[in-house]
């Protein structure tokens, strides 16, 4: 097929790579404009732009697709379909209607659960036992279009959002290629029941609340790892926790418990902190972290 690809972050690269490998003609790649990053605030292209340019694909980085000129430029490509993966810009009605078969989205959830910006993080934070990929024909709503293909994926105990992200990216790439290989793409309306929304992660959500049950605290930590990272304060330092497991134990919430491993008492049970990171430093196992930043039993953190 002659395709337009629209995506920006690492998650989208796997699908673009798979479409190229499958022999599709990529007429143009759309991604968000370069952003300032790093200490020097240098303009940095997105992962999709980097991959596309290395493969010699034409790239467009408009600020918006709402203008007449952008809509005409998109329609002039004569695409059979547009493939959208974490693009980050809204597609107006005229753009959605331009490709012969429509616009198809790789969404990292079992729609209609977790529509929106952060489905991977929200699934882990909510304690879901499974998630998956939905291939959806897009409409003007927020992830409301009919679903053409879906595959489930179990969330492993202690799995972080970063790890799940990588597995879902590979699954999404495979499902999209398989969907386009069908003689006809059959899509069915989403159920009315079971709709939830995966709002963008806010900074105010990142502080760890040890008064919650241990399972909820561990899910919160793992769902925010590696970015933006859940944290607690100790000795005036902000400590990120990059992996945690619910464990047994009792004590005042936020109290460091005795034992060979780093456990913090929660509202119910305790949470075992497996991997931590101080500001400006690398990630460490709990044992290595404690050698440089001792947390004695009975100490309160939070």
C-alpha cells in the first residue's frame, strides 16, 4: 500500500520499521517538530524523524494540521491509508477522510479501557492484570473509533511501564502489518460499557503516598518508571523508586522496616524497594543504594 505514517516517540518507531520491512510505500512521515532538550536546550529531532531520515523517507513536521495548506498537502499524497502511532497532534475531519481506506491507529490498551494519552502507565497504576493493543480506524473522537484488531498481553508482576512499553511497541507493529495484509479490514464499534480515560501523568501524582495499601503503592511506583518516576523525600533529597514489589510487614506508614532488604511500611503491608535513584545519579539496586545512603530501621521517609 501507499501509506502516510504519523508518529513521534520511540513507541512509534517499531511500527514504522515494520511497515518499511513489509514493503509498503511510505509517501511521507509526519512527526512533531524538534524540541529543545538537554542542558544546552539544543533542538532535537524525535525518534521517528531520526529513523525516517536515516531511511531516506520524506519527513514533515507541521505545528498543526488544521490549516488549508496542510490539509491539501496531506490529501495530495494520494495515500491508501494513514498509520498513526502516538503522533501527538489532532487530525481534523478533512485529514481523516483523505486516505482511501481511512486512518488507522495503534493504541496501547484494550479499548474502550484507557482511552487517552497514558494508557500504559494507567494500566499498571490501576493494578490491571492485562492490557494489549487495539488497531482502530480513527474518527473525530478521542480513541472512539471502531476496532479492527485486538490482542491481549498479560502484565507481569513487578513489570514497569518502560518494560511494558517495549513489549507493546513490538506487538503493535506486528498487529498493524497483519491488519494491512488482510483482503478487507473489518472494524467493529467499541462497546459502550467499560470506558475509562488515561489522563496525561501530572507532576502532582509522582509523590509516593505510603498510607495506601502496599499493592497500590507498588503499582504506582512501577507505573511511573522510568519516567517521570515516583519519589519520596529523605534528608532533604528526592529519591526516585524505579521498581517495587508488595511485601509483608507492619508499621507506621513511611517507616523503614528491619530486614536485609529495603522495605517501607504502608497503610496495609509493606513495599519492597528494588531499584532507586538519587537526583543527578544513576539507578542502583537497593543494596548498593543503602551503602551510600543508609536508611536505618525505624526511620521515617515520605
